[in-house]
C-alpha cells in the first residue's frame, strides 16, 4: 500500500476504517467502584468508530 497521510500510526499501520459504527456496552470493573472518576458509574452504551490496524509488536 502506498504511503498516504494517516496511514502510518505509531507502532502500526491503518488498514481499514469501516463506514459503520459499532455500539458496545461499557461496564466499569467492580474493583474500580471506589475510584473518584468511575465510582458510581453503571453500565452504559457507546457508539463509536472502528479502526482496523496492523500493529508491529517490535515497536508497541
């Protein structure tokens, strides 16, 4: 694949960016309940973009 801006990421290469978005559930870990940032959070849904990357394990 020829180099184009945005194709090379630190430690990898962007392969594909699907048009579709993905919805997934975020569930705070029970052990984090006392943390000031996530304390009191309940599971919630997030819709976000996907990025498919080829990672180079020698640099990550």
